[in-house]
């Protein structure tokens, strides 16, 4: 089947933080791809806003450089780059002060396009002030949307304050809170797999599923993001948003329709059904870790504390948790979650472990019968794999063997796998918030996370060291092995 490219309506996309890392690495390359696919109408304008003192030409040439760095085949697409750069504009303005806002307004008012979106790729403390100014200067039209990036708050209270400030200007249906994991192809495929196939849903419950594992492992360290990361840690940075969103998509009831409120209502019910983790059980069901010096990708790498500076730190770069969803479908089925930096490899997957067969008719000579597993590989090598038992081919009697039914999307479809931001940017421009977080979801996620953070602080729960390039602290292996189970890659 061939991909279909449906053009969006002509738009003005204003990017605050328009000369920042996210814009150069993700937003402009994503928009460039979609421009090449013919989805961006000619009159559309992408307006970078930044305090930087630079000319329009200098800005365009910096984007051209970024495209060469971040788009594989950029060197063969000179014409396309030129057409894309023509859509780019630069306005110098200060997001936190008066300077430049009149120029921005004048620019938008001359020749404005029907759809207007403000993308706030800036520090979260600026979300409220920028929205207030957009409102007070009457820069929002009926078709105006605002896009914000995580972190939304540092805890539930600060998230509520931020969301309230945004809400004074933008109604909820015009606020697009990005969780880029929801834009990943395989994450969307999870919904296709569950709700477009009759095969899985009847088995998708505690009668047939033993447990679920979600792993988001990174091989990189914190790099230059130390100042932010040290105030956040893995629980806030990855679990509060990406991992809980994945858990919701696995666990939610079938929504009545694939639309924004139906899907988000179901996710919300899962977040609200999570069994609380607090001082009474945190030490049993959570593990914190921090990487020490080790080896990664063939070279020696420093410890976290040496990367962030000469300081000691209790910030976790690894977390493993045993979560439970307290409802009829999932009672008694643990969801083991883990994420960390500087782990053995970069891999993210979601593994559904089915229950063992109730009785084997084959004797011991047939070998071990392992339970079925459905593995959804988010990255790299996106795909879906189902492990099943078969008879070993050929003579030798009935000997059993585990084999994967494996579909790698790249091999199956031979199309470029789009970056998550591409899809999400197009959804913003179309006004479709299905793959974005609603305000009550953010609140509910913090309501579950806050007591864990409190418990860690009050009890001083240990941050276990782990060697960079390994699978994290041994306590995380103990966490799952205590229940008689093992992490997925340990049994490969
Ligand atoms: C971001 C986190 O949201 O997601 C980063 O802030 C993390 O710390 C990143 O590295 C991971 O995203 P991806 O798409 O590379 O898995």
C-alpha cells in the first residue's frame, strides 16, 4: 500500500525557541519532510521567534545546515531545501519581555493564513507568560492553537498552575500537549493491533495475561542536559509522561471511537485506577539507580555525577517499578516498568507475557514449553513479534521449539519511518488532539507520581549505583525475580 499525503490548510506556525535545539533537531526536519511530501501549502509560513540578533538570511542558512545534519538524503534535495527555506521567517522578540512583540503582531497581521499555531519550545516557566501576552495582544484567532512540550510542571501543583495560566487564554480543545511517544509509529500501531484485530482482545485480560513489561532503555547519558535533568530524574522525565502513556494504551478499554475525547477518557480511567505507591510500599515496588563510570558504545564513559559537574546528586537516572491497575480487567496482573540512561543498549519495547498452558500433553523429552509473548518493538527496528511453540522440523520425535513470528515494519513496507514529531505537527495544524495529553490526564499522572517522589524523599530511599553499559542496578533484577519472573532481554 502507498502512503497518502493529505495537504493541511495554509498556516502560520510561530515557533518560540525557534533557534533552539528542539527546533533544529526535530521541528524543521519534520516540517521539511512533510513539505517534500506536498503537505504544506505554498503560502504557509513558519516563523521562528528568538532573542538572538540575526538576519533572516543567517537564520535560513542555519536551518539549511541543520537539515543537512538531520535529514539523511538532504544533499540530494537542494530544490526542496530552497522551497522549504522560502517558507521560513525570523522575528526577533523576547518571550519574557516587551521587546519585539509588536513586530511579531505586525508580521502575523499582514497576510495571515487561516490556521495559526504557537509552538512553545521554551522553558516551562515561560508557557504562562507567553500565552498571556498572546491573549492580551489579541493574537489568537478562533483557529489558533498552542503547543507545549513537557515537562509540564515539576509536580502536580506546579502543573496545575501552568495549565491554569494557559487555560486563561486558550480553551482546552486548543491546547496541544506533546508527548512525542504518542507520535511514534509503533505506539499508534499498538492501537491498530488491539482494536483492528479480533485475535488479541478476547485474551487481553487477567485470565490470559500473566504480566506486562515496558522498557525504555537509552545508551546515551544526560550529556549537556544536566542542569534540567538533575532537577527532574527518570521518574519525572520519562515515567510521568511517556511510560504512563504507553501503559494506558496497553491497558485501556476499547474506546467507542478513535477520536480525541473517547481515547483520552479511557486513558484517564487507567491513570486513576493505578494502585498508589507511597511510603508504605515504595521500597518494595520501586528501584532507583544512578549510573557510574563504565563503557558504552565501545568507549569509556564517566559517571553521572562527573557529567553534571563536581557535585553529589541523589537524582535517579534509572527507575524500575511494579505498577498495578486496579480494575476488573487487570486485577493481579503486574506491569513492570523500567527506564534508564547509559544502559546496555538503546531499545524500547512493550512485552505482553501470556499465561502458561494449563497442562502439557508432551512428555519431558519434548523440551520446555515457554509461554507466548507478544513483543511490540518501539525502537529501533520497529515491529511486532509473537513468540509461539512449534514442533522442531524433521525426524527425532516430538521436540518443541520456541520461534518468533516476526514482522519488522521496515522490511514489510519499505517506507521511511517518520519521526514522531512529523505526525504530531500535522495533527496540530489539522486541529486533531487525539494523540496529545488532555489536562486531566496530566493531573492524574502527577497524582500517581507525586506520592512516589514524596516517599523517596521522606524515607531517603537508596539510589543504587550501576555501571554504565549494563542493564541497571541488580535491585531491579531482584524486583522482578522476587515474583518468579525475568526481564525480557535476560531470557533472549
Ligand atoms: C525525552 C526525555 O522526553 O525523551 C529525554 O526528556 C529522553 O531524556 C527522550 O532521552 C527519549 O526519546 P526517544 O524518542 O529518543 O526515545
